[in-house]
C-alpha cells in the first residue's frame, strides 16, 4: 500500500507541475496579446527582450 501511495503522490506532483507550466505559458500569451493591443509591436518586442535579459541574469 505504501508503494501505491508514493506512486500516486509522484503522479500528482507530475500532473501539478505540467498544469502549472501550461497555465504559466497561457498567462504569458495573454499578457503578450494584451500588450500588442495597446502598444506598437516594436515596443512590445523591446520590452520582452529586456525581460528576457533580466531572466537570463537571474541566478
């Protein structure tokens, strides 16, 4: 019974991780779409490049 519980917990953790990844990507896509409705594309690209740079430096 202990093995089944561990397998179930591992499965649950994996599914939660996958859900959070998909939800995060979907949220980001919505944010980008919103930005594109109110800002010029070039400005959105510049902002996203700056954010990507910050993420790469984040340690």
